[in-house]
C-alpha cells in the first residue's frame, strides 16, 4: 500500500496468527496458523480514515 516495501519477519512462528478473509480457503501448510478472520465490514466502514492515514504517511505529514 502507498508504495512502501515490506519484508516481515515471522519470529516465534508457533505463536503467530495469520489472517484470512475466507474461512473455507485452503492455505496448505499454513492452514493451522491462518486462524484469524478479517472483518471486511470494519475495513469498509473505516476506509476513508485508512486512506487518510496512508496519504499522511506517504506525504511525510505523519510518522
């Protein structure tokens, strides 16, 4: 998002929780850690604020 590159590190992998939109999707070997559920309704409800924050970070107005 907003042209930033990201390279996350998965430290303590057994304690990590990945997130999914579709609970029926098959994540293969990651199936057991992809147990979080993304609430699309919350993202949609706050989309304007999310875009405003991304724009502020991108322009350097907020750190």
